[in-house]
C-alpha cells in the first residue's frame, strides 16, 4: 500500500467511525492499517476498541496479537492468538503466528506443533521456515 492509499484509508475509516462509533469493522481495519504502517500502539488501541464492540471478532484478536508480536510482547501476542483460535479453530494464520511467538520464546515444541497445525489448515510458511532452520 502506498502513502496516498494509507491516507485515503485513514480518511475513510475515520469517516466511518464518525458516522457510526459502534462500527467494530472500521476500528479493526484502521487498526490493521496502523499495524502495516508500524504504528503498533495506535493499532492496539483501535483493535482494543473493535474487541470491546465485538468480543467474538477473531480477526481483531489475531491482528492485535500481531501488533504485540511486533513489539516483542510475545506472551500478550500468544494470549491473543489463543483467543483468535478459540473463536475460529480453523484460523491457520493464528496458529502460524502463535507458533512464531513460541519460537521467539524458545519453546520449539509448541512452535513445531503450531507450524504443523497451520500447515494442515493451508498455511505452510512457518513449517517451511522451521524446516529451513533444521528444526523439522
């Protein structure tokens, strides 16, 4: 996404929130854009609001987990990935990201387990990385 596209997205999500401050998707999507822009604290704030408005929003938990991961807050990230998986047990990206967080905490067994589960669900990225590094 280019800078102009980011600005347009922010304008549109800000307008959506202004028109309906209870629209959880607008907060979640704006939070995702903040994450891509590496503004993780702002991303977390928006994703917190999306979750407050819609506590069963698995994507919001997953994206907030991603923001925590980027801030190296791996335990918080794992808690969010756990919730995303609880809400959507076939969420391959949540398994892959949780496995990555476990890897960063040097819990290789859990990282491998999550990599295998993510691969079963169609996301082989972490599995391939662990194979390349000689863990599988």
